[in-house]
């Protein structure tokens, strides 16, 4: 018998030999997986099997994919490196209890939140200090090259000098003291001292309009001051800015203070002693409350000044002095061209309407060839709003145009526009004005 022939084996001996060979294999041998403590062999994907002879082998599946489990399971398996296996065994000794998970996650989130607060607070404090230095540099230009020299030369009278510059030196001193506390990190004491000088900003705002008028008057009449002003503004430190550009700086800075101080407290951890000090002494009672009050005070001054300019402008647009627009307590709201729909089917009449807090004025253009009033408007009617009711007749949908009905005790006025957005704006403005009068 040839030695190359295989000897026949019985099924029993073949099975025994196969089991002993499997037991002798190393754990890294193909087809075998590691054993869990219970002795169960965990699955490891084996090599791809070849198809029948004469047929191309099937395309191997991506490593770690499975036929079961759906898309999520396949995505999770595809993310694993080739040759890895999925273990279904969890060691109870090393497993984390379910009750401890929320505690760890909550602790991490609290620490992360505190870290974010601290980063934002540090960033805000740094920005506040940097902008404060720039603000002081600009104020120092005015005080050094204008106030100090003008006092020494006597170019302007003391009363005129006080009218133009007001309490600018006191504002500079207060901001300089605040910057010193910010450099040392003493935010609380710095804000507590700073809030004592906030009223200066309100008085400065009240005087700003008169300061600009006096400045223009001195530039026009005082030749020596005009030359001095032009010479100082050409210095490289001013970077092309004029004195008129630097005078409103304190009021612009006041608006920035309100946002900086609020952000500092919002990003300070409530557990810190600094937060308690800010909240108890500076925030609610003094600093931020005072800054907001002075800021509203200044804004109210600007609004009244702007309203006076609007009333004066409309008064100059109307021909003659029969219609008195300049009245105490009256506020300008809006203006625009609208078409008046006549009651008897006549042509539409295009009119300019001026809406105020208490009246509605309708006017038409004067004749273009008029010698004196070619660019003015002639008042046609004045409608009081305290007895007016406003309804939107047409313009509820997104179609083009709209129609408003204004009902008065002895007259109904129909106003039309081809722009629906314009009709909607007029409707809201008229409704708000009437509601305010009847409140």
C-alpha cells in the first residue's frame, strides 16, 4: 500500500481527533473565539467561504457587519475595526450601577457650566477694561488739547467753556477710578464708587444740545477759537476726528456700561462670594439699576429732542401758520402718501398724511409755480383721534393693496394704498395712537 494514501477512520475516532485538535489550538486560531467566564465561546467572524467550483466567489461583506439587527446594528458594526467581535458578557463587578449615572452626568454638567461662566466672565471683564482704556484716551484728548489749554490762554470765557464741555473733567475722573479698580480685579468696589457719579451723565445729556449750539456759534463768531480748533484737530492723535465727534462719547459709553455690567453678573457663579456682593450691594440697589435709570433718562432726552425736530420740520412744510403743529405733549409718529376714496365715485385724491399722537393732518402739494410755497404743502383737514375708530375694510389677505376706514362723529374717511404692507403699518400705528388716547 502506498504511503501517500489516507487511512480510513471511523466516525468516532474522527470526532475524537477533531475535538482534541480544537482543544489544542491557540485562542488566536481562526474559527475560535475567546471564552467568557461561563465557558461559552463568543462569536468571531471567520474567513469568507468559497462558492462552488467554476463560480466566482461571493463578495465579502464588510468586516463586522451582520445579517440581523437592521440599519442601526449594521452602522454600529461597520464602525468597529476588522476582525473585532461583539461581546455580550458584562462583568458585574466592574459594571456601574444605573443609579450612579445621573449623579456623574449632573456633576460634569455643573462643572462645565461653571467653567463656561468663568470664561465668559473673564472675557467680559477683559473687554470692559480694554474699552475703558480707549474711552479714557479719547476723553484725555479733549481735556488736554482743548479744556486745559483754553483755560490757560483765556480764549473762551469761563461760562462759555463750561457750556461747551460741561462736567467732562468729572466724568473722566470717575472712569479713571473705575479703570484702576478693574486693573486690580476689584470689580465690586469699583462699581460701587462709580454708581455715585452716574447723575453726571444725565446732566451732560441735558446740556449736549446747548453745547453744540454754543460751539457752532463760537466757531462762526470767534476767529481765534476757530483757528485754535482747526489746529488742534489736525494733530495725529485725533486721527481726523473733530471736536463735535468727541463730545457725545460719554453718552455712548453709558449705553455700553449697561450691557457690560449686566453680562458680568449673569456670568458670575452664584456660589461665589463676589456674586453675593455684586447682587446685594451693586447690582439691584445701585450700579445696574442706576445705570438703567440714567440710560432711560438720557434716551428720553434724545427722544424729546428728536420729536421736537420732527414737529418743527412738519410745521415748516405746511403753508402759513394756521395749523399749529408745535404743541406741548404732542408726539410725531409717521407720515406718508395715501389715496382718499371720495364718497360719490369721484377720482381718487392723493394726499400727504401726518400722524401724531393726538391728530391726523391731511395736506396736498401747493402749486409748483407758486413764488413762495412751491415746495410746501397746504393743510386740507385736521382730524382729532380721541373720537376716531379704525377698521381695515380691505387688506386682510396677502393680495395687493388695502383700504382703511376712519370713522369720526360727523365724517368717515376711506384711505387706500396699493401697498398692503403700508396699509398694515398705518393700521397698526393708527390703532395704537387711538388706544393710547382712550386709555
